C-alpha cells in the first residue's frame, strides 16, 4: 500500500491523496450533496471548488458538521487585484460556511495583474486568518517560479494542474518543479473529464483492466493509482454518482509498479490538454471566467428552485 495521505506542501495540513472535484456540479444538488457526503465518509476529505464553479454553497452545505474537511477554493482571474481578492475571499468563506479557507488558489493567471500583487494580497489573507495556505492553478513553470519568488512570509502549498494518463504534460515541467520545491500537485481531470472511458481508449482500458485484475482494482481505480503515484501528487476526480465516489475512494493507498506505470502510459492515446487551449486565449480568460461563473450561479439557483 502507498501512503493514502500527504502534507499539502509545507503547510502542515494533511490531505488524502484522492479528494473530490466539484466542477459542473449544481444541476442535481441532492444527488451531488449525497455524493460529497459519501466521499467524506470514505476519507476523501479534500474538496475542490472555485468561485467560477458556483458550487461553494453546495460544498459548504455538504461539509456542515465535519471538522476534518480540507476545503480548497479559487479566486476568479477578474478578482485578483488587492481589494477585490479580499472581497472575493470573504464571499467564498461566507458561502462555504467556514472560518478560513484551507487552500486558496489563483484559478488562472491574469495577464493584466502582476503575480506579485496577487500573491502579496494572498499573504495578507493568511495574516488575517482568512486563508490557511496559498496555491495557484493553470500556471506555467515560469509563472509558478515567479509566484514562489514573490512570496515573502509563506510558501506556495499547491499547484493545481491538469494531469492524467491522457494528459501528461505536467510530468515534464510542473511536477518535477513542485517535487524539487516541496509543493503539492493537485491533478485535476484525472479521468480527462470522462474521456478516459470513451471507446477511443479501448486499448488503454483493456490494459487498465488487466493491471486492475492483478490488484483487485477496477480500471478507474488503476487510473487514479497511476495519477497519484508521484510522492506529492493528489487527484481530485469529480463524481456525482455515488457508486463512482465509492469506486474512487477504493483507490486510496493503491500502488503500481514502475513496469505497470509505463505499460499503461504506452497504451494511452494522448488528448489535447485544456491548458493548450487556454494558453492562446489567456487574455480572454478573466472575462470568460466571470461570464461562466454568472451563468453557473443562475443555473444553480434554478436547480435549487429559487430561479
Ligand atoms: P474528471 O474528474 O476527470 O472526470 C469527471 C467525469 O468522470 C464525470 O463524468 C464522472 O461521472 C466520471 N467519473 C467519476 N468517477 C468515475 C468512475 N469511478 N468511473 C467512471 N466514471 C467516473 O473531470 P473534471 O471534473 O474535469 O476534473 C475533476 C475536478 O478537477 C473538477 O471537478 C474540478 O474540481 C477540478 N478542475 C480544476 C480545473 C482548474 O482550472 N483548476 C479545471 C478542471 C477541473 P459522474 O459525475 O456521473 O459520477
């Protein structure tokens, strides 16, 4: 068995190597509420949300009464200036119903705001007791290095980046950088948004099944075990279906051999990483993200019957 828990960077915060994502939740709040509760019960105590997902209220409700949840949320790129970040953080705290955010991340870099300004504002949020640790997401290695050097009093605890058998770019840049600097990697879309299970991946799926048979694991569990094999790598699959949640929790502590790891990677047909799509349109990201968040808030109000 591999370690099922790790430390978030050097923050002292202990997290399971498999947590839960919540992007694209909100349309079926009762089902999703039950899924998050079940994941918590099974030990996936790290829950990832964001202003942009409009799922902070749902996450807050699902975590009510749990004292060991670790909540990660992210600030929209349009709220990255000193004053707006403090307001955004207080709003997230109110929606989540917590005293402080365990991990507060920059969702995407905003080319109009210096990394130094945002990171400085995040340090003040830690000083004020509103945030326990700082992270970034969708940063290149160069931008991450800039953030690391902009910090004066605290460390970057985590970098959230796309990483799965189908999208492995992080293995060539972000992951080695984070390992060298003791920063946790939070691997998002570990199932490549469900594409891992598509017919196109039949060859990979048959190998996942073959490796799984040797360990008593399912294909999905082996894919998660592959993703979290690095010492500081944590995966945050999203599952609204409670049977998926149970299956994912079953991969906590799983370990594959080096041979199995490369046998699987050899069979994967790579998918274009989302970061490559965001890259060229990065100037549009702040306004796109705000528009997306507004649309999600409206959709969630309607699903909750308040719309
Ligand atoms: P994902 O976790 O790769 O895939 C989610 C899909 O896989 C859903 O359709 C889900 O179905 C299905 N699934 C989950 N467990 C399964 C299982 N055991 N067997 C078969 N299917 C399974 O996709 P994701 O939502 O993109 O990524 C996960 C989380 O990462 C997000 O929710 C979000 O929190 C975070 N994220 C962050 C960023 C960022 O910019 N920082 C970007 C993307 C994602 P059901 O829902 O029906 O169970």
